C-alpha cells in the first residue's frame, strides 16, 4: 500500500501548471480589484488557537464538525483556520488599527468535509472585510466589490441572494419563534436536524438535508421580526443595489453558518454549477464579532469567495480564459558550459523573459523545445557565434506573418538585450 500512502490526503490536490496559473491569475485579479478600492492585504497565520473559532462558532458545522484541531507539543489546542473572518477580527482586536479598516486576504482554508467536485478539505479563498463602520453604504460597497469581481471574471450566471437577520434582539426573537415552530415538527426533522435545533434553530434553515428543508417549508419569516431600524438598514442596502444596477433576490431562508452575523447576509451562487456546490461566495455584517474576540464593540462587514468554485464556474461558463504567459526568449545552447547561463542571466536582468536548454542536446531537439516553449524568439549560441562574439536571433512566429518563420539575424553579443527589447517594443506597438 506504499503508493496509497504517498498520495495526497483525501480532499487535497496538487495543483500543477497550467491550472496553478489560473489560480494565481484569479487571485491577482482579486487583489487588483480590492487594492483599487483602497483595501490592503492582511496575512494571518494558517493556524490559530482553536479558541478563536470555538468562541464564535461553537454551534456551527464549520467549527463543531469540520475543524482540523490538534494539540501542539506543549498541549495547546490549535486549529487550522477554516475561514478568515474570525482571525481578521482577532487581528483587529489585537492591533486596534485605525477605522474603518479595509483589508483583503487570500489563502488556503481547511475543513474536514466530504470531498467532492468543488468541495475540498483544503481550498482557497479570497475575501475582504471592512471593519469599523455600521453605515449601510458599507454593506453596499462590499456587495459591489464582490459583484464587480465576478463580472470582471466574465461570469454572467451568478446570482446574488440577500437577506437580513436584523439586530441581535430581532435575531433572538426570530430564533425563538423558529425554535417553537420546529419543536412542533420534531418527527419530520433529520437526526442531525434535531441536534441542530437544540443548539441553534436558525441553523436549521441552512440545512441541506431534504427532510429538514421540507420541515422548514412553512417556517416563520424573518421579515416579520425585523425592528424598524433593522428594516431601514436593509432597505437602504437594497436601494443602493438598485442604484448600482446590481440585480438581487431576497432569500428569507438565507442564514450564514456562523453565529456572529447580524443584519445583511448574502450569498453569490452560480447557476452554472451543481446545486450542492453552487455557492461561489458569501458574507455579511458581523457587528458582534470583534467584541466576542476581546476587542471593543466594533461593527464590520465582509465576504469570502471560493477560488476553486469560482474557477469551476468560469469553466462552466467558458469565462476567464487565462492567456498562457508569453515567453520572450528560448536560449538554444550548442556549445555547453557557462555561456548560455550568462546569456540567460543577462537578458533576464534586462527584464526579458527567458528559458533555456540544458545537456547540450542536438540542435534539432533544442529547436523543438524552443518551439514547444512558445517563445517569441530563439537565441542561438554555437561555436561560430562564440568565436565571432555574436549570437543568432531566430524568429519563432508561428503564423505566416510578414517575417517568415525561421528568419534569423546575427547580432553582436554586446547588443543582444537592446536588440531584443527593440523588437519586442515594435511588436507591442503594432499588434499582430
Ligand atoms: P457551502 O454551503 O458550499 O458549504 P459555506 O457556506 O460553508 O459553503 P463559506 O463559509 O461561506 O461557505 O465560505 C465562502 C466560500 O468558500 C463558499 O461560498 C465557497 O465558494 C467556498 N467554500 C466553502 N467551503 C468549501 C470547500 N470545502 N471547498 C471549496 N470551496 C469551499
Ligand atoms: Mg460549508
């Protein structure tokens, strides 16, 4: 069973190029979008004291069932982070930065789930938080950020579902009404559903089990429990979405998995993905979280998006076609030794991308490798070039453009960077 033991752990994957390029590119696109909106990156540890998550999410599946917990060598209870909102609020409570604190993040999260397409035990998220404002326009701003990002990826089949959980008092009143409602239907609930009811009736609305869904069909509606202020906050957010031209659907059953959410909650779903894994992102307002983690009472709003799911949605929609990164030069080396190393180093320092051959293979084999690399030019260095202080630059253009494929020129070794840069600049000005 040696091979089985050397496979990646269940629910994890090796991501090789070119798939890794898409992840990098999507994350880069998110970073650009967030930076343009004045958000800056925060990097927190991959593992935290389990308490950071336990304190705020005890009644959620994420914390009670899906968390990777372990004792370190000093017997401290640690957890691989299952999400990043709690660590960010923890960081805020520790450092007390000036508000509003606008931050974004990216990186792997860990949840012990039943792996399937789009559901992994290690998965990547990008997300953003705005901590320190209870202005409903802050909710609108975060919604716009998430929505415009999906648009920028080229996704057209994403829908925005939105709901309000109201103030903590509204939420409590709703929760207790739900509790009585489900208590009358105990027999209809799944076994897990009954357990959920005992801890947090609200979470039953989040259940994906068919029995629970059916039992919830006539459940009370949160809208009836919203205070005037909470209803006003919600309406302001919805009005802003209308003005922004961002379509949405109110989903009264939408409760987020974690307990710290108040007021606005939302989810982005892809209609192009399979129902069980169609959430590409979610978020909301969490006015109680910072205080729960030992900071001063501070409101916040944010969201997280699943990178892997976004990419699946892009695949399904044929969107976000990542261009393979262009390679400028492939150094073909028919003399061996250090010359090609020096040449590649020099042109890379000049900002030109370059790959090279090794092992002094035949000219034919190296030209084939140069072709496969997709490089714009091959740069040949052979005995003749070495003797005359030159290199040969060969055009590798595939199509039958003005310069026939294989056209080549000798250039002085000392002018090589200048000449390549000149040619690349000319092409950049006159796109094929
Ligand atoms: P789901 O209902 O699909 O389990 P969730 O509500 O648990 O999602 P969140 O905690 O809101 O998910 O995380 C934000 C996003 O992270 C999700 O919308 C989804 O795109 C992604 N995500 C969550 N869990 C996983 C996972 N196990 N594998 C891949 N992506 C995930
Ligand atoms: Mg989940």
